[in-house]
């Protein structure tokens, strides 16, 4: 079992806020607004990241990282916080996880006590609800991510079910609500809280994790504990998890009742300007796929076999197949899938195409998951910029 270090991790305010040492500027190719972003390695435990915002830190993974392997290195794993008041120090020995509410035995668990429960481990993609928001047209307000607000890791921890069972969930329980150590900068702002239905919380898959890719969670990714909700968007993956409250009524807090809601329509799509449509809380991720071997606009050799590779995500189901088209979707070739790291993991794919003729070439990829859901050809739109899963296009030039 992996042990957390017996030390206090310290982060100075300058480390969280300082990005003066920009390494380079990248162009994210966003259609609706400024595309230039600086990169920086000034953030603690992070390598070069694309800086979307400094406080709270919003750091995007440079897309070339996803071509290096199916698991995203911890030091290149994206960062997204809602509030800027993030603790600058935590003593692992003094840290406690509280479990309260509609339980028969409220708990205050140390990290050592948690680690005495049976451990579990699995791979799962953590993806921001607004990943790729910067590609929505018309433009949507909010963080203008391209595709780098996601990452795949092998997570280690304990079943949330085992912790709840130890507390003794009362028959009246309907949900479990989760809070972390971050706090709003103004007193009137609502604490960041997310909840899951009690049956989901006790399904045996939802995890309280302390390790990411075999190491203690990085500070900016939730040290010392975070919730892992495989197949669901990262809004539920509460970082620096410190409190679990079992509720005996539906959760009406701001972050469930008003925020992170999507149109209750196919693909969460509405027309720009639409009003009065029903909504529901965002939840499971749809299938997606991306070409990683070539950047948009890359030049390739005409008359040479075209070697393609990429990654796919099945969402809340495993990847069944990935297909590639070079004729705007008129025909598709099935790619070869790499090693299966689990239903919630990224899946590598590759394909060799016949030598292209000189000129422009548009490569589309689409994933179909184990339940038969397939990426659509038309992008969705909604007022929050959530749930993008259109078959993405990479344009190449053969010469």
C-alpha cells in the first residue's frame, strides 16, 4: 500500500500566483476569441502547463502530452479549481475526513484509518465539464479550454461504500454530499459542494483516492484525498475532500440546483438564444476520440503511407471501436485498439492509411462505446459549453 509522506506540504502564495516565467506562447486555435495562451512551469509539482487562469489556477495540459502514453503524467495533469482560497499547508498526520448527517455513527477518520480499509485501484479519465468549450460557436463565457482539460490516471484508494457502511447509512438517506478544503474568497459565495444519489455513492466503484499514478495526489490535484467518480465529469471529483454529509432529502445547494446543469435534450443541445427548456445536472461523459499523432495544419509526405494514432474515451462505458474517415464521413475505416486499461480509461488506437495525394486532407475520428453510443458529426451547443463530443477533425497538408 502506498503511504503518504509524513510531512507538511507547503505552498507559498507566490507559487500559486506566479507565472512571470512564461516559457512560450501557444495558439489554441479557438474560433470565437483570443487564442494565444502562455505556458509556465512555475506552479508547484507541475511541468510546463498552458495557463488559462492564475487564481484560482486553471492549467491546461499541452495536447502533445496525450501522444506520449495512455496515462497522463502527474506533473502534466490538468488543474481546475473553482475558488482561489486553497490551503497553503496540510499536515497529513492531523488531517481528518468527517462523515456525518443521516448516519448512525458519525466518523472522523485519519489517513491511517482510511488506509486500513480494503484498497482498490483502477484507471479512469478525469475530464472537466467544459473541456473544449473554446471551440463552441457562438462563443460561450467561461474558461476557454481547447482539448487539454482532461487526464487519465491510475487511482488508488478505498471504496466510498466501505466508509459509508462503517458510518451506518440510515434508511432515510437519499444522497451523499461532498466538500473540500478550498473556500470562496468572498463570504457570500456558496461553498463548493457536490452530491451523488445514495445508491450511486454505494455502488462499490466510487472511490476516495489518495494516490494518482502510484504517487500521493499532487497538491493542485487534490492532496491528500479526492473523490473519484468514474465515467462522470470532474465536477463531482471533489478535491482536498474533507467532509461527507449523508442527506435525507434532495440536495438543493447552488452547485447542484443551479450550476452544472445541461439541457435535458439529445447531446445536451439547444439552439443559441433558446430559453425555457428543461435541464438536469450534468453527469456521465459521452464517448470522444482525438488524433494525437498530428497537430491541426501539420504537413505530411504525399505518396507515403500515413501512420495515425490517437486516444479514445468511452465515457461511462468501455470503448468498443474507433473509426477514421478522410472523406467527410462518407466512409469509415476501423482503427486497431491498443491495450485495454479498463472501461473508464483512455484507449489507444492506431491506423495506417494508403498514401494520400498532394493537397489538403481532413481526418475525422469517432468512437463508439460498449453501449452503442457514437460521436455525432454535428457539434452540440448549450449556454454553458458542456458535453462536446462531436467527431473531431484534424486538417493535414500533403506535399
